[in-house]
């Protein structure tokens, strides 16, 4: 229901109250969703960034092992 020109003050207040309840319900839901989404991300705040490696050779050695070592064993031989 919307506020119209011929409404009395009590009718307008009832419409405003109805919309305010709907708005507050939406705000509470958004806050609840935001809280549950950010709680799952808080476990990473005190740890290292799981998406970032500062040492590329360490990453390659850990995830590719023998293949990494076989391809890089002659990198320093320039003779």
C-alpha cells in the first residue's frame, strides 16, 4: 500500500509503519548474512595469504617436485 492524497494521518502512519517494518526486516537479514559470510573469512586474517607465494621456486618445488628439479638442474651451467 502506498500513501495517497486523500488519506488521513493515521492511515499514512500505518503505511509508514508497515514499510518501516519491512525495511527493518531487510536490514536485519542483510546484517545476518554479512556476519555469517565474514566469519568464514576471519580464519584467514591471522594466517598467511593462501593465494600468494613470495618464492616461486619454493612453490614449484612443493607442487611439481621432480619435474621442477629436472628442468632447473642445468640452469646455472653456462659453459
